[in-house]
């Protein structure tokens, strides 16, 4: 048995890239509960909205969305940057190149009823661009507007835009974010996404294109990569984590829940013109999330108590105040707008999705 590594404040905050994953979204089963937008109900609308264009179809969320849409009988077309990109065999693909204001979308949107726009320049921890906001605007604002205008001109009926919960803000205090909360984006990624939302509303008013906005928090599910995957790997190594004293509230969204909501927004008449916050029904603390990951792996929790006030002091000493704020802060989401307006409900639970992730990774490493 390997010796347990000592956890010093310096070592702990050296893992700060993992904690970033609890705060940011990187952009990416049939319903058993009889939901309005489940497999059976979705098929009620498929005859009127069956031809769907998906951007970002090769990404984490896009691949699952494409598979579920094909399974539910929709005709899908994947817009890809390069001919070498692989997509679901049941789908047509079309090469559009890089996404910006000059992208030619005319062939991609031909004979399409609904566009789902997932593709984006994603938020990164240490952006190397000289002007990050300009780079985000190039793809996430200008590229989005170019696609929406081309879609409207081609007679596309609906445009489902996958934005980010960061449009609402970075942290919640006493109340969760709601769909009607006043937006408060604070970094270039979120600002560009919010600007794209506003621009889409203008295009909708000018052209009649139905726009639906979905703002997801962190998405997790089988195939998840980057920081969430690193967090799972950390838990698998049985490394003790001094997080039991953190009592925050965070909402995540399981991949299948987000995909089901996207499909619902593609087909449900009442989704037009609305903003929906995606999220699981349950909120968890950072410690509880790690506990649940450990449980899904069949392991004991690696979390132990260490006074948060000392952790906060150490973070300040090491220049990691922002890391501590993300780690210990709350980001709770109220998903009731989709429930009330669309009759939507999550199709899976956090424990079920974490179990699927563990199974896809081959279970626990002892």
C-alpha cells in the first residue's frame, strides 16, 4: 500500500486547476419519468421540426446530442471545421471552416428547421491572447450572428443558443441564479456570450427567427475531460483533501440532463423567445461532490476537516485568493423556468451520472 501524501497548504493550492473545473463550463437515455420533453413527447413534434443543424457536434455535449437526436428520429446535419472531423454515422456532415463573421453558412443551413449552436471559443484559465475579449467576440459574438442571419435568410424557424451560466455571474449569495436574474458577466468569455444573447434577440426581432437561450453550469458525464476528469483521477488516487469544512452550494448539470433540455428547446413551441438555466435538481457542496465521486468509484471519501479560515489565510499568503473563492464559493442555479414553461424535468440524477462516468473509466483503482 502506498504511503499517504501529506497535504500542506502550498501543495493543496498547487491543485488549483482542479478547483477551476467546479466553477466553469467548458464548451460540452430515454426519459423514464414521463416528462413532457422525453422520448415519447419529443416525437409528437418531430414532423414539424425534424431537420436540425448542430455546430460543435464533435465536442463533449455535441456528440451526445447528435446521438440522442438520431435515436429520437430527427434528421441531423453536423457543421464541422475540417473534413477529417468524425461525427455520428447516422448524420450528414458539412465543412464550414473556422467560425467568425465571414463564415459561409449558406449550404449548412439549407433545408434546416432548427439550429443548435454549441461551437464556441471556450473559457481558459490563463488566456495567452493579447486581447482576449476581441478573440472571444470574433467567434462567440460575430460568428454566432453570422450563423443566425444566414439561418433566418434560409427560412430556419428556430435557433437554440448554448450560452453559459457565467452570464449571470460568478457566485451566488443568498439566492440561486434564475432565468430572470439581472445578468452580471465579468470576464471576456461571459461578456462575449452575453453580447451574443442580446444580438440574437435583435436578429429575432428583425427576422422572426425564434431564439432560445440555454445557460448551463459545469457539465459532467461519460467522456468528460479536462479538469473534472482530473478531479476524478485525484479521488481515485486516495489523496486526502481538506475540504470537509466548506459549506457551499453548487449546481452542476449531468450531460443527459443538458442534452434532454436542448432537445426539448428544439421541439417545444413554448420555448421560443425564452432563456433557460440548465441544472440538476440537487445542489452539492464541493466536499459533497467529491464524496459522491468517491462513492461512485466504490471508495471511501478522501475529504477531511481542516479549518476553512486557515485555508483562506493560506490562499491569501500564496496569492491564490481567486482559487479559494472559486473553491469555497457558491454557484447555485434555479432550473424552474424550464419546468414551469416546458414541463421539463431532469432525466437522471447526479449519482446515476457519476456511476456512468465511473463505469466508462473502468471503475475504481485501489
